[in-house]
C-alpha cells in the first residue's frame, strides 16, 4: 500500500483535478506519483484530468426547443421588447394595404412606402386601378422591382375586387386568394393587420430565418414553416407574433450579422452562428 503522505498528496491532487485547478508543480508531483508502482490504481482516476489541456466543462442536458414553456418565454420576451410593433407598410384602408403588400414582394417596405403615395393619389380605389393602363402603373411602381408583373397584378386585383366583391376587399382567405397577386402571405397580412383576423401567420424572410434560428421549425418553405408555427403558437398571439418577429429581424436578428449581445432572446437561442453566447 502507498504511504500515508503519498496517499494524502494524491487525494489533494485528485481534488484539484476534479475542480479544474492545475499548476506546473501539481503536474510534476502527480507525474512522479503516477510513475510509482504504488499508485497504479490512482493513475486510472487522475491521468485524464491532468493530461487535458483545459478542464472539461460539464455538458448541459439538452432541452426540447419546442417545449411550451420555452415558446411562452420567447413570446413574452418579444412582447416586452416590441409591445407596439405594427405592420410597417403605410396604409389607410384594406385596399391600400393589399396594394402595398403586393408591391412588397422582393422589395423593402421602405421602398414601397416611397412609391405608394403617388400611386394612391392617381388611383385611389379598386375601380380606378382596374381602369388604369399598364404603362401608367408601371411608371409609378418602377422602383419596387418586377414592375411589369406587379402592374398586371394591381390592375387585375382592382378588376376582381370591383367586379366580384363590389369594390371591397374580402375578409376570408379563400376569397382573398382569388385576387391576382395575392398569395397566402399577402392574405395573412391583410386579414391580420387590417381586419384583425388571425387566420394564419405571415412568413416573410425575417419570420422564416428567425424561426429556424430559434429551432421552432426545420422547414425551409413558407407554407411548411407557417404550419409548424401555427401548431406551436396560440392563435390569439399569431398577429402580434408576426409583427414582433419581423421587427426583431430588422432591428436585432439581422441576417448577415445578428446583434446577439443585445438580443432579448439570446438566453433562449442556441443557433450555431451566434455572434455572442451567454450559455
């Protein structure tokens, strides 16, 4: 058996290994002990700790990213940070919001807001928009990109709303989807932001990117991401969630360089490309 002195010394070194402390003197001492025939049993316990270049951190138990408590915490953090978030497209009616949302495809809301005032002055109603010529519309929306296709959509939207819905924007998803230029995202924007009807969740580039970064979905298409989010998030929160997550994407969770150190969701986020991590 090893001497009492050697045994006590080995125990102290073993405790240092467990706690993560290490010094050159401790290394030399333990190497001497480990080379001794009397300490072969101790070697099995301590050799790994003293040969590691850094103390080994304990791995935290993985948590379920879809756990209701985590989803609630995300919603609460967004509510505290963006309590007054609303649709960024300027509008004064359901018709104006429909037009602005059609124009927002592949275009920033800021640029759309610069183009719509002149457009609405020239063609303030669906009937007027339906009667407009394509060159007239194209000239007014050129800066929003894809202006030829968008002009056709606006003219067609004005005609359908005038002829089939008596000049009023409909309030159901199936009816909205009959309007040229209106897909599910646009319909969700109009229903949620103007009519306050939570029929779905708007999935734009911000919502898609951040939902994936938060591991709320693994999907890559807007339709599938929306289905996943609708299963996770209570329906009364759908409209506010949309506005808040879009605001978060513009202000904090920026695509190219997210400001993770300033993010209210950082403690809940385990994205692999974080620029800062507290856990």
